[in-house]
């Protein structure tokens, strides 16, 4: 099948070219994001492969369908950037990669915890400048701390297991409780206000849905234990950035580690070192000494790239050959109409 890839980098081209050796699809790689202005590039391609910052609203999907595209293959787990109802009405299949390397993301979240707690970013820069003073680098023992895990799917479970290995107490919040979570040490589920009030470290691992949009807002921050650490390796839209900035200023949030940002589409995955970044909110967030930001790299391991490429191409195979794809994303209406 001919597949048009958008938002591609060198590592995407390499991983998919290697995986395609056993599939023999015709792959074309475009660097620009998929937008109303670039959608014409996909004309004549039965499938498009897209990433998290590509636009797949009703307008773009209609143009894709009119130009012959029947398959939208997400090389990500999240699908909040796709108008699923519009895709279904156009008869388009949407497939995703639900699990590529949950270890990669969970381990990155733990890395942010350690980086912030022990001020590793500041210590590294000091030593390079021959400054060996310890003032300002004081941390706390993770052992005995309470960690709140919001979202206990595969990534959340692995994160919880790692933190339990440090000797942390675990609190979980999830609309769909998972027995694997309560099997970890002393882990237990609580309601969100109780988790916020008692957790020294709060880590977000839930999908971005209407019900979770800005789950961390002014009200949630006010309920937090003063000086708590907030970690987000999931989706930027889970957090109201302005509310978090207010929380940092007041001291209610003592540390922030984030791999995502609500307005990241015009920033992340690009080299902007020679440009003036016009996002004042992001610039302000960067200015605080107790904030560490990484540019959506939590997923970025060799293992994950290999799994993403292989699963994506397998998904396309399933659709091309008329098989049911286990990774198809359906609307609630489509699920309800599926025969048992």
C-alpha cells in the first residue's frame, strides 16, 4: 500500500525503512505536519501515517477522503487529535499503536523525579564551571515518600512498580481500577482529592479525554500537599499551564517535571535555537529553577521506535487485507453496532 508519512524525522525514516523490509509497502516521507495547508501532499495515497501534532479535524479528513485516503495510521497511542466521528462518517479506518514501550515512558518519568529531587541539572552545570558547592542542591529521600499515580494503565503500573522499588507508598486514581495496581506493595486506590492532599509526588499517566482535560487546574492545585512534585509524561492538555505557573509562584507546587506542553505543536521536535520563541507562557515556565522540561522524548528509545514501526505496518497490513485490526480506534457508536 502507498503510505504518506507526515511530521517525519531522520529516525522515523530509518526505523520504518528497516521494518518495511518484510512488508514491502510504498512509503513516502514528508517533513511538514499534516495541516489544511499540507493535506494536498497526501493526494493519491490510500493511507497516511501521522503523529501527535498532526491535524486530523473534519476539514482535513474530508480532504483526505476526497483524495483517496481510506486509512489513518497513528504512530502513537493517543488519538485526541483525530475527529473520530468525522472519520467514521467518511468510512475511514483509524488505527494506532496502543503500546510500544511503556517502560520507556515510565522510566523517563522516574528520571524526571530524580532530576528534580536531587537537582541533577543544576549540579551538572555547577561542576562543569568548577563550582563544587552543595548549597541549593538539597533533596529528600524517595524512600518513605508517598507517590500519587493518576492513570494506572500499562505505563502507570510500571511507574508505580519502579517507585515501589524505591520504598515509596503508592496512591492511585483511575476511573477504571486495575487489580495489577493494588497488587503492588501497599498500593491503594483513593479519590482524587485524597491523592492530591497526601502525595509528595504526583505523576500523570492518563489519556487526554474531555473528562481529563485540565485535570490539574486551580482547584486541584489548591488541594495538593504544599510543595508537591508534579510530573507529566502523558499529554500537555491534562494540565492548565497558567494554573501551574500560579502554583509554582505560590510554592504550592514545589517541583514540575514535564515532557509535554499544551501548546507544544509549534515548538517540540524542531530546532528553534536560532529563533525567538514567541510563546510567553512557555518562556516563563522555563525560567523557574524548580522546573525541568523535556521535549516529548519520553517515548524515544530504540525499542519503542522499532515497536512503533512494526505495529504501524502490521495495522496497515490488516486493513489492506480486510482483516479485523485489533488496534482500530472506533467511536462509541461504532462499538455499539459491532456484532457480539
